[in-house]
DNA sequence: TGTTAGCACTCTAACGAGTCGAGTGCTAAC
DNA sequence: GTTAGCACTCGACTCGTTAGAGTGCTAACA
């Protein structure tokens, strides 16, 4: 059996209606609403076919039909290819979005929180955003300064201007000259190096050159390692997790609890981010419907993600999580605009 | 009517039973379980009195009784005064807690997250912890370092060793000597000052002394101001918000959504922290039952908070939020131990 | 006078029967 | 290939019944 043009139309009509109402849709509804002028009986026949082909489901014999994951997938794919063409069309909405992002915030953290919030408020779904992740962590600058007699603070700047600090306690006071020498040593040796490249031989060589101050070298190296490690669990900001309560199919205790937990612990959101980043070259926006979801306990949800780029190999992810019966059209537009917006904000920086 | 000894016993019995079961408790249940050997009829009479006095409620005529806020308050007060005496008794539990906190974590953030987690896992309620708040923000150390030709990084350390960074772009390259001079100037002028005390006259005086580099002074001052401002909305870590789903009386959509939102947006948690800190001198632990809650949408919950001290005037708050029918006994113990534990961890530092 | 047994009464939760209506599948006619 | 028509299915809803837990009150008892 083949998905001919009429079947497609009917399928789309079913899905659209279901997105609106959230209730199984019957043959009569479709026969009336549509411009394709067919009797309910004909629709019924076609529907039976669509069930057989797996695009729609029947909760029970005498109920209407609801879209299956496969059905949603068809709808979304359709939508995505449409989007390709009419890229410009919704310029107006872009402007709306712009208002909400306000001026490119002074602090990255604040910007991200704001984006997440704007996304969840706009869509009425739960939203997340991951802080841009630096794939290659190259050291840019190291500076030790004496803060108190035997306490120095290490400032470590990595590519992308992420700054890390570490306070180091030392047993014996250190004089200005030695400090200067250490700074020179650290910078000349380590600048431009990726973290992975700092091996034992380099460290021991540095220690040798540092002479008496070898102990501090270790501490600094540790601090460097530490500051990179802390970055490994990437930061994720969320907003509007409570939106899931707006959708009865997700709001029962079991499901809601799982989703809320995911949003609080962020572990699973991290998985989503990694999944997205690993596919990010293919296409801007990714849609995971139901079972396709990268994480187990979102099998009843749809997850839409997009990546934004901050610079050379520095990516972040935005995502929204909602019911499978999601307003994909709106969500896709919003995501596309937002990810473009983010790109351009960061380009300007 | 007076709350005589027998009434007290019955009231406590009712509350304890209700804490266990979560269902209205009838006269027969009490008459059987207790060591006070009274018939159900007598209990009924007393119960009628307790209802009249406002300690318990009757959901409907033919149901058992449940504690009112006033009843819980009586119970908690009772419990608190008991706790005063038998302070040592539960040494064993302390040890259990210690295991969970693992070694005093390397990073404050990680420690706080861990504490929140341990608290929620231990109690099965939702937990929060606020990062220690520095009431008086005194500057301790400022350091400018050149990172690239015309980009310097400012490191600002305030009392309590909180470190802030700011990258400052400058139009013209700056030589080492000037940088050194600026550092001297900044440190000698600003060290030890509270943020509030840095007024215009000081700034203009500094600018004067800085000569050509006056522009940088402004930027640094801005950065200083900025780094303090960012601290104003205090950081709060949460854990186990999903625990509320374990308690049917909180798990219906309306209520759950409100609580989840509070935990996600943190605004209301902030209010709780302020409320707690403002009363923290009175007593270590505070219990807000139902309507007593500092925030509107936790009127169906009980909130238990405690403060911990990191040093001179530097306080933080831990809190748990759960149903009014909460295991206050366990929660109070846990909180007390935990806040002590935190105190001692920070003392050692 | 305080306590208790006993009993009628109240109210909810649970169950089952009956009804309604939306929707289906199938057949026969167009 | 399309459609009208009809019997059938099944969940949602309503309503009356029942069971049981618990009460309040009264009268008897110590």
C-alpha cells in the first residue's frame, strides 16, 4: 500500500486537528473541516489504511485516531522541508523574539538564563540551554599573584576567555622576583597548549627549571587540571519545567516526576546535549519524537534541539521538551530564529 | 477549656498516627493503640473538645480527625523543647551523616550541591541550600594582568576568598610599569574597603593619580561594582524537588506545579532564606507550618530551615520543604546535625 | 461526676447497571 | 471508487445501592 496524495492530506489533517484538541479525532470531523470534500465513510476507509501502515493509532475500537510516532515523524519531516523554502517569511516573529532577548546581556550566565526563560515562555514547553562548550581547551594565559604573605591566587584563562581561579596556600613566603620568574616559566611553557598535551615530561622539566619552587608548579598544574575538569559536566540552564503540567498526558505523577527529576539533576539533559552536538553537522534543528528520544524517561515527550555557535568549534545547545502533541510549526520557527539570533549575538562579540 | 495532660496525650497520639498514615484517625484507633486505656467514647469526647479548641480538624462529619496547623505547631514546639535536653543522644546518626558528606569538597559549589542532595535523600523531602552570603563585602585584593596586547584581566578578591574576574579591553597597549603602578594604586586605595564606601571622591582621587590611565580605573571600578552586584541574588542549590510527588496531598497538578516553579525560579526560595536569616539569632532551627510559611504558595507545606555559619557575619541557610504531615522528629535531628557539621567544616577551613 | 456501652446517624468510597454518544466497520447501492 | 446507512463497540457519565468507618448522643454504670 502506498501513501498517495489523498492519504497524506488526510493524515496531515488528523495530526493538525489532534495537535489542537489533544483528543482522538474521528472521521466525521475530518470530512467536515477539510477542503478535500470526502464523506466520512471514505475517510474511514483511508483511516483504516493509515492505521495499517502505522501512521495513526486507535486507542480502542470505537474511538477516533491519534497520530503514532511514525505519523508525527512524517508531519515533522514535511514541516522541516517546507521550512527550508520559506525561510524569510516570518520576519515579523523574529522581531518579536528580539524584544525578548533584550540587549546582549553583560554576563554569559544571565544571557543563557534569559534565553531559556524566553524560550519556555514563548512556547509553553520546558526549555533548556547548555553553556557553550569548548571542545579544545587551549591555555591562553596563566598568572600567579600574591594575595597574602603565603597565599597566592592563580588565574587561568583558556581559549574562549573562560577564566578560572584557584587559591594556593604555600608554606613559605615567596618573593616578588621568584613569582615573576614562575609566571614567565608557566606562560612560556604552557601557553597555547591543549590540556591533553601537558604530559609528565613537560611537568618535570618545568619543575626542574623552577628549582626550589617546584612544589608550586605541581599545585598550579593541579589547578589547571581541576579547572578543566570542572568544565566537563557542562552547565545547563533550564526554565519552565512546570509547563509540563499544562499537558494532561504528561502531568500524571509518574511521568511528571520523571521529567522534573531530569530537569533538576540535569544528568539526562546532558545526554541530550551530547547527542545533539554529535549530530549537529547534519542539520540545524533536530526533532526526537517519543521513542526516538535520546533519554529513556522522555519516551512520552518530544524533544526539539538546535545548536548555536559561539566561535571555532565552540557549540552550545538549546532544547525544548514537551508533549508529542507539540506545536511543531511554532517550535521549529522559534528555535530556528533563536539559534540564528544567538549566532549573530556571538558573532558580534 | 484547658489543654490538660490527657488532652495533650491524645493530641500527640493523633498527630503521630496521622504522620504515619496520612489518613484521618478515628477514636477507636487511638483507644486501642495507646497506653492511656480509655474507651473510644471517651476519646471521642476529648476529640470534640480538641476540635473546638482548634488543634484538630474534621474533614467531614463521619471522618476521623487530622491535625490543624495549630496542632502541628503544638507538636513541633513540644519536640523542639525535648530536643534541647537530649542533645547528645543521637550520636550514631551524626556518624551516618558524616559518611554522606564525604571529604570536605574541593569546591564550594560541589559541597553545597552535595549537601542539598544528601539532605533530600535522607529526608525524602525537597531540599535547598543557599550559598553563604557575605553581608559585608570587603575588598581584599585586586590584580590587573595583561593577557593580550590590549586586553587585561582584572582579578578581584573579596573577603571570604570569593574571586571575581573581569576582562577589560583597552584602546592602547599598556606597559608593564604602568600596570604595576595601577595595581599598587588600586590595592593601596581600595584594600579593606567595603563596597558601599567606595564613593565618587575616592574614585576621582584615584583617577587623578592614575593620570593617563584614568579610563582603566573607571572600568575596574565598574567591574568591582559588577562583581558585587552579581552576588546580590544569592545562589541557591536544590535537590529532590520531585520528592513532593511522594505525598499525595502535594502531588496534585496545581500544587505540584507551584512548588516545582518555586524550586526552578528560586525567587521564592530566596525569600525563605532572607526570612530565615533575619530571625537566625533567635534560634538555630525554624519551622514554618502551613499558613506560617514565608511564601504564599507553600501554604500547604511545612518549611524547616536552619542557618550555618562560615565566619564573621557570613551565613547560609539550609532548608527542607515537605508536606505538613512531615516527620518533624527526623527532620529536626537531621537539620541540627547537618548545620553543626557545616559549621565545623567551615571552622576547620 | 467521669467513663463507657450501645445505637442511630452521616458521609464517603466502591461497585454495578443503565444510558448516551461518538465513532467504527461493513454492506449494499450509486 | 464513493457514499449512505446501519448495527455494533466501547468509554464516559449518571444514579442508586451498599459497606464500612466513624461520629454524636443517650443512658447506664462506678
